[in-house]
């Protein structure tokens, strides 16, 4: 059986809407590369949609139908972004299990690392 940390949540659902997982050893096979590209595209679309939503919200003459459409699109983009975050977060090394020794210390990142 594949260890839990070797299952990758893929950025798409199965035909029945359930999550899809990939059993991987982390070597970056073709399906992993496709998932990486899909995640990147989903995050790019979300960033563009956020800019568009800000424009629509700033325009006081935006019609209710336009606002509803933007809200619907943002909901989908947020769902995708949360799936990417869950997938990537799941693949982060657990403290004490990294290749940098048996330290239980949590890494400290500068504020600039978060954009």
C-alpha cells in the first residue's frame, strides 16, 4: 500500500465528483507534470478573475446578473485554489521528516516569502 504522503490530490475530480488521487514516488511522471500544469493554469485564471471581479465591484453601474456571474466564477476559482493548496500542503515535509536531519524545528520563512 502507498504511504499517505505519497498520494497526491489531483486538481480535477472524477466523473462522480469525488476527489482523484495519484500514487506517486515523487519522480515527476507525466501525470504529475500534467497536474502541475493544470494547477498553474487554475491559479493564473483565479488571479485574472480576481482582477476582473475588482473592476466589476468598483463599477457602481454593474448589473446584478454581472455580479452574480462574477460571484459564481469566483466560487469555482476559490474551489480550485483550495484544492491546489490542500494538495501542495499535503506534500510538504512534516517537521522531523525532511532530508535535513531529524530536527523537529519548524522552518522560519521571511515575510517576503509569502508575496
